[in-house]
């Protein structure tokens, strides 16, 4: 079997997303994929930037404004480069927060409609290396 | 109709933010201070109930952004915004934006700001009311026209940027031969500073005092004055020492100026605190309307100290729909107050800015001396903003006592880590011309600075 690439993972995750699967552990060395869709329901949206792990990249608000969350902004979701995770609304001036690389959303620190301050951490992302 | 204010967003920094927080606490109002990244560790951020970061250090990216300020107020649950002075205080789009989003602007109506921000409109209005204005022109577009106007109003003349402020784009021309080069320089400076090179010409009054009348108006149409401040001691059009009352104003001139100020404010239905500025010609014993400032002034404390009226309290009450809390008959001047603006500048090096960390800050306030400041030991003065560190305000039963109290306070003021203008203020206070009121608006630059530089070896 050929090695799995990023596109394969994204396709697989899309299938899982459309399914009713809550948890999945898939090991196809060197790939190990763990999906847990229960975490969000258990309150994974934190108010504080705590529990950071090595390799996670903090994403900060570019401006002060009100966060409008994308439906794609879910913990553990893998997203492509140039995906809009949320939009910061400053009285109608819209500032998109986009991904610069394929990544997994590891943490979300804000909720929809919340005021975010300038440079407040809003996401932790984990880069997915492209082969 | 009264509107409830329980939380105010302060759209400013430094000592005025601290001053507003103090007033809010006294009125039982919560405070949210909007801070740039450079001010996140500032005293206002520490003492306000909440601080919200609105942007990076440059003012255009933070304190000057109307939408961000209003969003910060909405998002933090404030019902009102206090703009302080400077930044957005005289931008009509802030009160307009507040109104669109159901917020109270603690200041004048947008229309008041717009009317008085147009210096030519203000001048025409004063003239139509019989209030004297300095002989001068409307906008002058070229040197040829400027020459004609200068001949008509009489030399010396002052060239002023139509969009001006802070002395930029201003030139004094004493003789016709110097007009052409100065006109071009003033236009260029105005274009660089304000993006608007329109100039107007006024007769220049050489022996002038800057006298301003504090007024306050409410939504019910009541307007009262709180007498005058004398702000004649200026360097490059920036006030350095202010006092109340003016030591040179006769009762007749005081009455006339206060009446003129009330007329101007009344004509536009002015609401909130405001200041009508006049030039007093000391040689002729007459005065001229200069302009109106539609904000709380830096030097408001000297008025507070001699009238016993808290101007920031009044601003907040009036913004919530209450009437002015006192009548004209109740306003009296008691004693004398002097304010020194202590800046982070090196007077021995041509007032070069001196940002950096304050390692020692010990000011002997009390005993008739008030200190309005945001500084403390360990605070780093950022290079991004104006250099005002503190306002020392001394109050005595008379001018001599106020000067003595200020001298004692400044002598005991210990600050390390940065340079301040304190030595220069001490030099002013001990000068016989100052003590005997033989000064005018150009005295610091024409007389005192030269003397100071020769004594200190400064001005390098």
C-alpha cells in the first residue's frame, strides 16, 4: 500500500465528519490518526491559553472586534491552507483569520459573538506537514 | 431625559486616563480603559476595573481608530465613552458613531465639534456677534495675495495653517521682504503635517497674553463660565505653565471676556465642558477671540482648584442628562492655582524627548500641591506618544503662596532614569519677570530660554 498523504487524511476526515462516529483510532504506520468528537461537547473551548503543547502554533486576533466563528472551526478538525477560521467584525469592517498551512485545530479560546482584544489568542493550531 | 451610566470606557492614556478613573470611582462608576500594546502595563491599565487592548503602539493603529474604540465599549458593556483630550476628543465622527450604536459620548455634540473645528466659521460667528477677532484674512492661496493681505492687516503678521494646531505651519513675518519665503515654508509645513496647505494671515500681536475662559453647558440649555486661565507661558506654542486667575486681567476685561465666551457657547447650544480662547493685547488693553476647544483641557485642574468644582464629574453628569450642578452665582474664585506641565524632555539639550524607564519617582504632593500623573518607579515612558509625565498643581491663598508651594514641591521632586523639564520650571518660577507679571506668549522663547541656555550651557 502506498503511503498516505495529506489529501488522503483530509478525505478520510471528511468521511468521518459526515458519519456518526464519535471516536476513531487508526494506525497505518507511520500514520496514527486519533479522532475524538466528544471533546468539544465536554467543553474544550477555553477562556485561557493554557495546556499548550509543543508544536502548537498560537493564532492571535489581528484586531479588537467581535468574533464570528466559521462552522469549520471545531477542535480536532483538519483544515486546508487558506481556510477562514473566524472573522473579526469591527463595526462592519471584517478581518478574516485564515490558516497559512494545512493544520489541525487543537484549541479554540473564544466563542461566537465574543469580543476579542487585539493580539488575544484565539486558536492553537498544529501544522500538518505536506509531503 | 436621564440615562444611566454604570460603566465608562476611557479612550485615552496617561494622566488624563488616571484622572477620569478617579472621577468615575468617586461617582461609583466602573471603568474600562482602552490601551495600546505599549500601554498594557501602564497605571491606567492597572487601576481601571478592566483594560482592553485595542491595537499596536502607533496611535493610528489604536487610540485614533473610532470603530475599534466603539467596538471595545460595546464589547465591554460600557454605556459611555470618555475621550479625554487629544486623540479622538475633537473628532465629530466619534460622537456620531456612539450615537449610531446607542452609546453616550462624554463631550459635546458632533455638530459643536464640527462648527468650532472650522476656525473660519468660528471667526465669522464671533464677528457677527460683535466679538473682536484679530484683524486677518480668509484663506490665502498664493504669495501675491498674501502680500496684499499682509499690507492691509499690518506687519508683523502671523501665517497660520487652516488645518493647524500645535504651532506647526505657523510663521511670524515682521517685514514684507520675509513674506515670500515664510509663506512657502508655512505652506510646505502645513502640507506635511496636515495634508492641507491652506494658509490664513492674521495681524501678529507682539505683547500678547493667552487667556481662556472655561465654560460648561448642559442639555437643558444652561451655560455657565468658570472664569479664566492664563496660559501665556508657552514654548513653540505648547503651554508650559498655566494659572488661574490671570494675574493681569482687570475686572472689566474679565467680565467682558466671560460674557463673550458665554455668547459664543450659547449661540451654538454648546453641551459639556469647553474653552474659549482669547488673545489679550497687553499694550492696547483689548482682547480678541482666537478659537474654541471642544474638550476637557490639559490645564483644567487650575480651574478646579480655585473654584472647587470637579469638571470631570460635571462632564459625566451632563452626559447622563443631568443639568449643571451649580448656578453662575455659585461660581467664585478662591485663592490662586498654578500648574506646571512636567514633560519627559531634556531642557539642557533643546528639550529633546527623554523616554525610558523611570527608576525613581518621588513627588512631595499634599499641602496644597496636587499631582496628576500616570508615572511610578519602574514605569517605562514609551517613545510613541507625547512627553507629558505629570501636572503639578499648587494652590495658595494668593499667587505668591502658590508659587512658593510649587517651588517647594519641585525642589523635593526626585526622579531618576529619564530627564524632565522640572529644572526649567524651577527657572521660570524664580524669575523676576514671571513673578512680577512682565511676560507674554513669546517671553519663554525670546527671553528666558536664551538666559537659561547661557546659564546651563544647554541648547546644544
